[in-house]
C-alpha cells in the first residue's frame, strides 16, 4: 500500500500563507483522487480540497479563492497552497488518497493560525 506523509504545518499569523506537501511512497496514479481533509479540536474531519487523476479540482466553500490544490506527478507529491489564512483554518490537516482497493491516509500536520 502506498504510504502518505504530510509536511509543512506551522504557526502563522492571520493573513499569512502556508504550503502543505503530501509525499507518496509510490505513484500517485495509484489513486483516482487525492485530497486534503482537516480536523479542528472538537469537530468532525471535513473535506477541504480534492484533485482527480485527470486534474479536476474541487474545494469546500470556506476555502474557495484562498486555497489551491495541485500535484507534481514526477515527484509523487500533492500540495495545498493556503493563502489569507484565518484563525478558523486552525486544524490538523490530513492527506488522503482514494483507490479502488481502499483509502490511504497520512499522519497529519498541524496548522495553527494565531497572532
């Protein structure tokens, strides 16, 4: 099974930017869709953004226009560029790979937006 490892989480002030990375141990084409989820304390995990193998992207409403998901097939890496960060974006961010055989998840990376 392809393993996923996230990185890039940090403490940033409101209005700041971060880029999260999700590195796969194998080809990301083994997944028909990859995405980023997040879970804030006391809340359910929610879908943030997805990118399909063909390149189609989708975003949850609260991040549209601020976040951008992309993929580098040569590096087997998926990115989440986050701009204009808000305190409500604070959460653990998880990378997900969806395959016919089942989903793969990373261990998560903490993003904290605070002054």
